[in-house]
C-alpha cells in the first residue's frame, strides 16, 4: 500500500462516518448537547435533517447507504457519505 492509498482509505472512512462523528461531537460538548436537548421531540427530526443537509453542503459529500450502528447515542441511524 502506498502512502496515497492509505491517505485515501482514511479519508474515505472518515467521510462515511462524518454524520456519526458530528453527533458524537455534540454528545461530548456539554453546551451543544444541552442546546440539542432543548429541542422537543418533534423538532429533533428537523434539527437532524438540518445537520445532515449542512454536512453535505459544507464537506461536499453525497449520501451512500444508511448505517444502523451509530456510535453516537443521539441517533439511531445515519447516512454514510462519499466525496463528490
């Protein structure tokens, strides 16, 4: 394996887990977690969708299949991503 191949492998894996990583970040930041939990159950779906849209926009990724095994406890599933 070349250094370039390894770097691509790491970035591809990171992109796949990007949404889960964002939610883990929220979980590990007391202020963000508190703000997240201030939204009612009905609003959390809209918040999660807004985060998903912003992730795609900001990082230039497209959706792949869904993962039902997030590390974050805030979500039950997430869309994996790939670079555009």
